[in-house]
C-alpha cells in the first residue's frame, strides 16, 4: 500500500496504475484531513526497457498525477525533465497558469463547505 502526504499528514493511498508509491503534494493544499485537490508526485522505479532511446535503463523517474482520481493517468518524467520544469516555475515562466486570488479563495471556501 502506498501513501499520500502533504508534509503534515500522511494517509494510505493507492493509485490504480502506479501501486505502492509514496505520493507527495504541496503542504499549502489543505489541512487535516487531506482533501483531494492537487497535483501529486512520487519517486517511481527506475526506467527499464523504456521505448524512447534517450531514457536508458536505470534512469530515475518521477511519477506525476492528480489525487482526485486514483484511476487518472500517471505521467513519468525523468528527474532531469522535472528539474528543468521546476526551474521554469521558479523563474516565473508559467505564472500565467496560476490561479487568481479569487479562484484560490473560492477553492478554499469549497473545501470547508
């Protein structure tokens, strides 16, 4: 059985297509109990037999999914790919996709209703 944590609380969590992984989500997403409202990440087993030539066996992978649906797809990215994406996020290259203050307030109100 895998887990899901927001850094304060950890619960059992099993993703149908990626069983046994320990998933992590942002600590700002909610309080106890963990609500399902976030992108989640997990360390995945190293690549083996990947169909793309640039991902040799042993490459460390990160699984990405949506915690609202344990049946949702899991994307596997190399740690190099995810690091480059994080660098872009930190640099503000994706700020246009951030929720507005109003959207964040509405989501917080829905979570407590």
